[in-house]
C-alpha cells in the first residue's frame, strides 16, 4: 500500500505531473510549445510578423510543403520513405501545362496531374512491397525516371498556363480572405487525420511500421498497406504540384528540387520516427509551420538566405536528439 | 663508313618527309567531330538555345562541313563539364562548343582544349580564361542586361523607392554580371535603396517565397523586384498582381515563352530578351571559317532587347 517508490525520495513533480506523465506530455505537445515560443520571439523581433497578412502568407507558402509532408508521414509511419515527391511536383506541373494547352480545362488538367502521380506512387509501392526492395533505393531511382518523364513531356521548356484562371488555385482567396492553398492544406490534413487516426487503414499503417512481424501475425495485409501508403504520397504530391504550378503561374519541368527534404524535416520535427510506427498528423502540421516560421522569420529579420538552410538542418538534428532524449527514459 | 652514314641520314630525312606529309594529308582529311558541351538541357532558356544549335549543327553535317556532332549535358555542374571534355576528346572530338556552367569552375574545360590544340568557341557566358585561351566568344554582355533592367526600373518609377534583387545560382557568370550591372546603376541613384539580394537560384518558386516576405516587411515602400531571369520575374509579378500590387515593377532577363505571353497580355510590363538562338547560331557560323584557317572575331556580342507590349509580337514564341 501507499508509496511504491523506494530509495531517496520521489522525483519532483513538474507542472503537477510525475516524471513519466511529464515525459509523455512533452513528447506529445512539446513541439507545440516550440511553435508558440517561436511566435512570441518573432512577434517581438519583427514588427511585421504578427499581422494577419504575414501569418496568412506563411501558411500559404507552407501549404504545398504541408500537403507533401502529409503524404510523407504516412509513408514513413508505414516503414518506408519517398524521395520521388520532388520529381512528382515537376511532372505534375508539366502535365498541367500540357493538358491546359490541349483542353484549356482546369479540372481535366488537375485530374490528369493527380492521376499520373498517383499511378507512379502505385509503381513505387509495388516495387517496395511486391518486390521487397528498399524504399530509399526505389524512390531514389524513380525520382530520376519521373523527373526525366517531365523533361520528355515538356521538351525541357517551361510554358505559360493556357487557362489564366488556373493560377487562382495558388494565388486566389476564398471570400477574398482565405487563400486557396490554405484550404487545400486543411482538406488534406483532415483527410490524413481521419485516415491515420480513425480508420482501420491507419491502424494497419502504425502496425506495419511499428512491428511488421506482429502485423503479419495479426493478419494485416502488409503489402496492401505499404502500397497504399505510396499511392497516397503520390496523390498528395500531385495536389502539391498543382498548387506550385498555380503559384508560379507557369508549368516548369525543373521545379521541386529538394522539396522532399522539407517534407521529411516536417515529419521529423513533428515527432515522426524513422523506424516507423510513430507519428501524429497534428505533429506533422506543427512541424511544417515551424519550418515556415524559420524561413519567414529569417527573411523578416534580414538574415542571409544561406543561413536558413543551416538552421533547418540544425533543427532536424535538434528535434531528433530531443526525441531520443525523451525516449531514453522509457 | 662516312658514305653509309650519309645514305642512312638521307633515307631518314626522306622517310621523315613522307611520314609528315602523309600525317598532314591525314589531318587535312580528318573528319570534324563537334562536341557541344551544353550547360544543361532543363532550363527553358537553354532548351531554346540547344534546339537552335541542333538545327544549325545538323545543317553543317548535311552540308558536309562537319562529319558529326554530339551534345554533352553539363547538368549545370562545372565538374561534370570537366569530365565530359575528357569523354569528348577520347571519343575523337576535335572541335568544341562550350556553354559554361560556371565562370571559374568550367575554366579547366577551355584550358584542356587549348592544351589539346582543339578549337573551342565559348557561348553565352564566359569562363575566366575565355579571352586568353578560347578561339572565340559569342554571347551577350550580362552587365549590360543588368544595367538595362535597372535603367528601365528607374524610368518606370522616377520617384524611386526600395527594390529587391532575386539572384540566379551564385557563381554563374550571368548571375555575377547581371548583379554587377544592377548595382552599377542603382548604386549611383540616391532615390533607390536595395532591401537585399536573395538567393532564389533562378527558381520561380523560391523567388515567389522571398517576394512574399519582402512585401510583408516593406509593404508599399517596395517599388521594384529585379530578377536575374524572367522565369522568376514573371512568377513574382503574377504574385504581386494577385495581392493588388500591380504597381511593383518586376523585370528579368531571357525572354522565355511564359513571360513574353504575360507581356502580350499586359500582366507583365517588360522583360529583357536574350537572343540565345542568335548567340549559338553566330558561334556555329564561325566553325567553317575557323576550319578554313581564317581569322575570326575573338568576341561577338549579341545585344539584349527590351521587350514591351509595343514590340512583343515580333518575339512571341
């Protein structure tokens, strides 16, 4: 009865919680505190930061990275990785350009872009799950193929969008207030949340990524789950490609280089484990906002743009170290 | 003994003459294989340039001036170009057209050609040893392009204000020289202040991201965004237009299809056309003259053209 702790007294309570609960709390919500801290610091450091316009811009800018990150978190949680999403952005862009040239119809162009990227995601998934190849290797190679396809389709040329209304997807606002990219990000986040936290598929993703043998023993279709994770990643990359094309008002085959880095960084900062089986959708969203705040903050503070990539790299290392430290207690 | 030596010496002399003559004859008959070292095959501007080069080089092959030609993709990487020149020489190329990826990094290519006695024409941008070692240079004066953009901004907004500069990949001579040209003109003008040189890497999406924050920070005091290429300037202008900042003058260099279409539509005021096709065609036109042993002009500059709604129809692609 009573106190089961032995030894020289109990560990001090923090925020009214004991050590284990506190660790769990920090692990789950620590990253939100980091984001809030950044908001506070930037509000004081730059007068332009805390305005509706600036916050709106930050969210619009990170919207496409966020859509990519939602696909990436599902793939990583299932135990894989997708390095081809940057190339898919370019292929989606050139597909939009070509379809608009042929049909002038925005819906057809968007559908074609998403379809083609979803199909390529399916191919990635089959190679990984069906042929048991390493996801890193498969998507490293497929990114070359996909980017090449973009150049072949476009002949290396970038072209103006045949339908001038298309750019509204990236530059327009609903009720002249909420930029469409933010709404798209919201939609994709909600879909991802439902998939990962409310459906059987989500449970399978966590199971396959967490312990593949246990998942198989429990009757989970590992192959199907892994393939689907890549299909979703491809579909989201197609959507992100549409946003990017609209935002730059041109179809270009050489865009999207390095975007997979930001997506991975967002996942890691948001608490996703590279070992698989550990992630949250809200965490990923916070991760991408933090990355956006870094870029925005540094631009507002007139820090040279080369330092931004250094800071981003250090942040990923910091996030992983913090994650490892939190988990050491278990 | 003396007689024998004399005969042997005479024989050697004759043999030497015969060998040299036959070698000379072979050299004269040696087929010309052109190595076209492209900077890349993925930028819109270079895609146009490479397309024009293909047509002109194919024509030279059809005429019989050269036997064959091959494109080597530099992947915008000077190290790649340095190893490609070795591949080209090893596969028998004896004439080189070089579009440098970087002014310093790609210089060894020109050095290598000079060492191997291979004529090299540098096109579009210069390596730092072009004047010294290359057979000829055909390009445009990127400093002039920078100055043209800056002068146009001053003309469009006489009251002055703040401006941002979106750069190309740092190290490329086009980026360095356009920046220099902009600084030459804007630096002397007290009505204009720079709010920064942003590393947008020729990339439209990066330029838009930077522009978003520039507008947030500086608001209505920003009057111009000068970009090293017009993929960037057209995307930034589209963004400015979407946030009711049509007053901001965005200008860039190249004259790609997208920006020209925007000028035609009136959503982009100006762009500076770099006639890449003219540059590469002028370079290829030098090949028969160089092969015939004629002296050619060491440096040919193809001028830039300021494109507005008044003259865009002539250049629409």
